[in-house]
C-alpha cells in the first residue's frame, strides 16, 4: 500500500516510510517547511507540488 508524504508530496511504499523519514531529502524538505511557517502548511506543499510539476 502506498502512502503520501505531505512533506515531499510524493507517494512512498508503506514499508519504506521509516527509512524515508530519515532520508536527507525528506529532512531538507521538512526543514524548509518549518522555516516558512508553523508546522506543515498545506498551501506551501501544494505550491511546491505545482512547481515540481
Ligand atoms: Zn518525505
């Protein structure tokens, strides 16, 4: 079963969640969101998602 990572706006396998949240990419995206606002801002992730195509 695939789950959606709201931080990276990607789908990942449920078995890979534990390893995914420890990846540099995820941590970097998470830190960017944190510096842009409080916690996870859905509008921010939506904007990223569009910019990423
Ligand atoms: Zn992620």
